[in-house]
C-alpha cells in the first residue's frame, strides 16, 4: 500500500508538470516534455520508483512547485495556495527536504519580485505567509524529535554542538581523505550523476546558441542553466559539509549514500532544464494557436514536416527510455534470489513482534566480505531489518585465539555464507559443521556451546 501511495504521488507530480504547456494543441510540446521527464529515469538507478526511498520524491516535488509557480506567475496568491500542501510535505519528507523546499521558495520569491502587481503588500504577505505555514510541519516534527525521540542520533543534524562534537572525532588526515574521495567521486564521468550533469550542461549551452544564432530567438534557458548550476554547486557543498561535520566517520570515510544524494539534485537539475526548454520551445513557434486557422498554423510546409518528425523522434526515445526502466526493474526482481537480502531472509525470516517490540538479543553475522558487504555495514543493516533487532554485528573471518571471547558476547551466531576456514575452526573448537543458519550460543562451564536452530 505504501508503494501504491508513493506511485500516486509520483504520478501526480508528473501530471502537474504537464500543466506547464499553455498551447494544448501543440502535441510536440507534450512529446518533448515527456521525453525530458522520461530521461529522469536514467539517473535514478539507486532510487528507483519501486522502493520507498524518498530521494526521487524530493526533486520531483520541487519540479512540481516550479511548474505551479510558473503557471500562476501572474496570480501569486493562487500560486501560494496551490503549492502550500506540496511545500509543507516536502519539509518533513526527509531531513534534507527543507533544502529542496528552500529552492522552491527561492523561485517563488523571484517570480513574485519579477511579476509583482498591485497591491504589492498583499502578494508580499501571501509569500511570507506561505513560507511560514510550510515551515510549521518542519518545526513541529523537529520539536517531536527533540522531545519524544530525545537522545537518538541523526546524521543530518548539523547543529553547532553537533558540529563541534563530530568534528573532534575526525582528524585532519581523515577529513582530507574524505574531501579527496568526494572530489574524485563528483568528477567521475563513469557515474550516472556526473554523466547527466555534463550531458545536459552541453545540451543546454548548445540549444541556447542555436536558438540565438540560427533561430534568432531569445531563449531563457541560459538563465535557468546559471541558476541551476548555482543550486547544484551549493547542494554539493552541503553534501560535503554533511560528510565532514555531521555523518559518523565509519560512513563518511566511504561516502555512504553519495550516489543517492547526487542523483536527487541531478534529477532536479535535468528536470529544471527540461521545463525551461519546453517553455522556450512553446514561445518559438512562428504562429500562436488561435492567431491563424489551424490549417495555416506553421510557417511553411517544411517546418510542419520538422514538427511531425520531432514528435515521432521524441515519442520513440521516450518509450525506449521507459521500456529500459521497466526492464531494469524486472531484471532486479528476477535476480533477487541471488542477492544478500534474500540469503538473510531465507535464514532469519522477516520478523515482526507484537506491539512493535524490539528483539534485544545480540546477533553476530558471518559472511564473506564480497563487495565490502561486511565492512560497509550492508549485511548488518539487512540483518537488523529482518530480525527487527538493533544489536547486530558482522565479521568475515574468525581469529582462532579470540573465538571464545568473541562468541561469548552474543546470543546467536548467524552464518550467512560458510567457508572452509570457518568450518575448520568451528569443527575444531565446538564440534559443529559450519552450515548456513542460526546457532544459539550458550556457555557450559568454561566451554562455549553452539547449537543450530
């Protein structure tokens, strides 16, 4: 049901974006906008629409706000009423949602100042009132976090006290290592976020030059490109600050979640350019709808041919991109049985206790460190999820001299992936053959006893 509800939210945001088109009979505009929005699926591989990560919702909510503000640019009060529910939900969707809401507020303020009409003070009150009202959910949730969830750590909390305490935990060498890895990852053109930024930077610049030199049209795409680049750089600087001053060292040192965070802003960057290009394209037709009969709505037969071919090209590429997304989701679904989550679920089951009671037992997971699944805490996170337990640790090998001391600190040993060395040590010290499964850990005198459930 949550996935279904999220799908409705995503659909409603995209549906709202198509409201950007004023000339409803220009199907090329819908085809072009559909192509651009379909391209967003290329950059959300880590935040697909089939999971409950909100990193894809953040940018498309902001794009929907852009659309509404532009649509009602001459009626700021109506724009404020329309975007209030979106902005309010955006602020509490995730800790970083306040950043995306602020981007929407900046565009609203810019539109208000550039399209201001009398009475000026009423529009000013509408904008200020919207921002205050949209921040109420954020302030309310912050208060609840500070009271009901007091003492729970939040990696996105960048309060001054938090900065000082976390900063003390990172040495200058570690911070330099994080900065170096961050710059390298940001500029790695083999990653989808970097590919998207470069491709659409070049496309936007080329389109602006062609429009000015060849078509003799004054497109505003270059202004949007400058503004979105400013947003992009500010966001990346914010991510770096998150890793340096807020996120725990064991996650920051390998840039945990970087691709998801980057994908969010790239979706906003690309989507913003697509929306602006659609508006510029709409302004570029030689005749406006209604100025002449539909049969003579094109400058020439040649331009009508270009128009028709453009529709076919946009639709073909858009359908191809969406089919690629669908096939990718199908591929993930069909290969699930080979993944680590499936292995762990097969062993532990998916546990959920009455009244949401947490399992306080201590678990030690054992598996190989393939793809750093142990050292980057991926296996431990999965174990906590399926067991509904917070005390889950992981190892990828045993040290023979420390085995008794290690196992005595846990209630259960969960073997996710067995190996010959582990089997030799368990057989030697505890007389059990190492098989995938859960072993209870008990003490008989000075001897550790393993019993498979």
